[in-house]
């Protein structure tokens, strides 16, 4: 069974997967990456006004197989402060 590695970028923490996981094929690896990206976003929001996250998949030879990214930006009016988890942000 093929082995895949999932590297992440964003929210101030970049991570290179050194262990990886076995999955049946590239399509399964892409689906796993998308689900992981959704979880990453869920964990981070609403922790500010903007967010950019990315996950990339490498095969066992280190070759890129898939990449997905998502950006988020929250704006209220023109320059209004946004309250986030009890704090006020500009």
C-alpha cells in the first residue's frame, strides 16, 4: 500500500510530516488532506480576522501529489474592530 506524507502551513506553524500514513491511492490521500484541512480550519476559527492554511501531500519518494489551501477573512464595515473570543482586534 502506498505511503503518503501530509505537510501543513499556516497559522504561524509549518509542519513537515516525517511519519506519514499508508493509504490505498492518491485519491484517498487527497480526500484525507481535504478532511484534515477542514479540521485545521475548524480548530483555528474564529481566532482572528484572517487565516490562510495549506496542506500538501507527498508520496514515498517525496514527490508532490496534491495540495489544497483555504483562506478566510472577516471584515465588519469600514475598519470597525471585531470582537473575537472576548478580545477586541483591529
